[in-house]
C-alpha cells in the first residue's frame, strides 16, 4: 500500500466517524445516557443535565433530565406543558423502597404547602404504591410526563403505572428542582449549571 492510499483511507475513516450520530452524550459513574430520547408520539427530548444523587458521600443513582428544549430556568420548566423525562439509574448495591419513599415524601412536604398536599394526596399515594420493591444497582426508573396522558412510572422498561393528573407533573419534578431539592448539587447538574 502506498502512502497516498493510506492517507486516502485515513481521510475516509475520519470523515465517516465525524458524520456518525452520537449514541451517547454523557457518561456518569459507569452509566451511559442517550443524547436524546423519542417518546411514542414522536416528541424528541434533549438531555438537559445529568448528576449524582448522593447521601453521606455515597453515590445512590445517576439522575438525568430530558426536556424538549434545553433550559436552566426552573420556573420556565415548571410553567410549560411540554413532555419531560426524569431518569434515575441506580449505581448503589441496594436502596430500600422505604428509603426512596421517605426521601420523596420529604421532597413533597418541603416543596408544597398543606393545601396542595391535601389536594394531591391520592396522586402522591398512588406514586408511592409503584415503589414496593428495593432499587438495586442497574435498575433504571423513568418518570415520563406526556401531555394528554400524564406521568408514566417505568422501571427497567416495564410500565408500573400512570398518574393522569396534570398538576402532579410539577409537584413531582419539584422533588429534584424545587426550592428544597432532594440534593442541591444534583439540581444544579440537572439544570445544566
């Protein structure tokens, strides 16, 4: 093979690689995340941010937020009616379902007033009911809000249930993005800050 042939082959390889679509846009704690996801109705969501949920310096899960358009403004995110996905990829050996529910209960209670909690009580209890087993390393939970359908709770590609309430989508997202998030560093990372 001549040097010209080698150079031509190298150029072809470089050009081919540069036009290949990216399969992953982020990697965190061994979890690879898609750059974008497409919902059933064809809506494409972009990876907005990714971070770690930690407790006492222990990495529990990789959290990622997908939005129709990248956005770092919580008010904008909560006020629009677009689809979103909040994804949790567990990296710790095992997190009990009671610990998850306790953490989320704290998130609901710190970010909502009594009136909202009363109004949303049935939806919140329904959400807790989907978490009746422990989360183990490798589990992937997706909380997908789809306009006109509601919030789908999915574990490892299995639909656990749907909460049809439009109001529920925001109080759920406020666990991670509210004034009192479950993890302030994770909130910043989900917002891409």
